C-alpha cells in the first residue's frame, strides 16, 4: 500500500483495533472518504509467505477484527 503522507495523517493512519486484513480494508475505506484510493492490477508486491496465523486463536482474532470493522462501517453484504 502506498499513500500520500498528508492523506495518511488526515485519517490518522491504521486503526489498531483491527487485525489481519481488516486494517487494510478500514484504511482504504477511510482514505476513500477523504479522497480516492486507486487499485491497479499492474502493481505487484511480492513478500515471503508464512503460515504463522493458521490456528484457532488466529482465526478468533480475525473474526473479532471483522466484527469490529462491520460494527464501525455497517453490516452490508453488497
């Protein structure tokens, strides 16, 4: 993810309540309220894949994070 510093400062950066995927989604939604996030399939980021979160406790953290996200932004399916 790349952001202009001014945009990131305006929305306050990442919300620390979220974990595993939802922090990116929340930040993008916040940026979209301020300006426009751009998605381009031409961008490519490669990182090392690890199985560090494949556990019941990791799944519980992810679901808790999702509930917090949807409580903030609404429970819409589409």
